[in-house]
C-alpha cells in the first residue's frame, strides 16, 4: 500500500501560478480573435461601401 503524501507548498504555488498564466493566455487569445473579427467585418463593410459608391462606368460604356 502507498502512503498518502501531502503535496509540497512549492507545487501548490506553481500550480496556482500556472492556472493564472493559462487564464491570461486564454484572455490574450480571445482578445486577438475578437480584434481579428472586428477588422474583418470593417474591411468587408468598407469593400461593400466602395462597390456601392463606385460610378456606373460599366453600364455607361455599353
């Protein structure tokens, strides 16, 4: 039989620090993802605005 071994305080602190670091990393990834989505939507909106404001040269040339 194995004896129950109490975890050392250093391991407890390391586990807590790693958990906090993981949360910070996840928040950073979420922030970068959100910024990317906003930029993509703004680019798509700008492209559609540019197409709508373009003069109808193709229709006039026909």
